């Protein structure tokens, strides 16, 4: 009887409150990389530009430019690098987000759902902003950027991010139970995708025995489909964006189930094991 009464919040008020919490959590996630958000963005832009430059030199020195799609060679490299980095950064951000045993969860408004959402959206915000700045600079300084289907290419970027979030949620559910193994597994997955993502080649050019080595990877499908949307003279025959989407849905469900089970059995001592 002496407790303060709670006013019933409507659905709109609750949605605004959750959106505000996610916004502040996104700001916190971005500032984890650097106290200055502009420096964090600049670092990410430099990483992307270094990736593009390294692959450009590698293709040129090894004489592999002939295996690329006819069209702008830099756009060919960017479609692979941007989707790879978006996927990889989403995996790292979500798998490294605050778990149920984190001290942040002791604050009443904070939940693991908000932590996961802010980590995922924060990583996409940085990657998308970096992509826009790099494409704008390339468009102004070198040649106009022309894509056959801008909307389709953008959807594939979102698909690469979505599958990265799904994989990260599975790792996040595993982390409290197997912290050391999960850290190694995340690193191995990100390093394996340097090759398994298929950003250095297109599916149509692969023989069948090599295609079987890559078509399990949803990122491989997303990158190949993105090149189909970007170049008018490339039609992907062996990949499907539907496959990547449904793999992301299945992994998201598995991750949510694992996170729910982990949250129900959370222990304060887990934070000391990391």
C-alpha cells in the first residue's frame, strides 16, 4: 500500500520509451570504438578503403582482373568488400553485446533485447554511413557510380547484415556457457569468410566441385546476388537470395530460443568467467 502507483503506459508511449533506450544504447555502442564518433566512422572508412585497395592490387598483380565481371572493376570489388564487412561487423557486434549477466542488465529499463537491437543497428549505421561516404567520394573524384538495380543491391546489403545478426545471436546464446570456445569460434568464422564469402570471384565461374564448397554460406549467396543487381551483364545462376534469407530466419529463431534459455538460467558469476 505504500508503494508508488505506476501509471499505465499506452502502446505508443512504450514504443517511444523503447526507441529512446535503443537510441542511447546505439550511441554507447558506437562510442565503444572511440570516444569521438567521427573518429570511429573515419576508422571504419579507412578499413574499407584498405580492403578495397588490397584486393585491387592483388587482382592486378596476379592478373585476375579478367575473371571479374565486365564493368567497373572497383564496383565489383566494393560489392564484395562492403557486404563482407557489414556481415562480419554484425556478427562481432551482436555476439559481443551485453548478456543477461552483464552489470548493465541490473538497470530496470535495460533488457537483452535492447542490447542486441542496439548492437545490430549500431553496426549497420556505421557500415552504411561508411559505404555512402566512400561511394560518394568515388562518384565525385573518379567515375559516376552506376548500378543496374540500386534497390536490389541495397536489399542484398541488408540481407548480409541480417544474416550476420542471426549468426551473432547464435554465438551470443553460446557465450555464457562456453566463453573461451565462442570467442575462438567467432574469430574463426570471421576469418573463414575472407575466402568462403566469395567476394573474390563469382559463382557462375566456379566448377561444380568448388561451388559445393561455398554454397552453404548465406553471405556467398548475398554477395553473388548483389553483383547480379549491380551489373546488367551478370545473371547469377547458382545462388539465391531466398536461401540466405531463410537461413537467417532459422538462425535467428535458434538464437532467440538459446538466448531465452540462457537468460532464464543466468548467474551473476558468469561475468567473472569472461
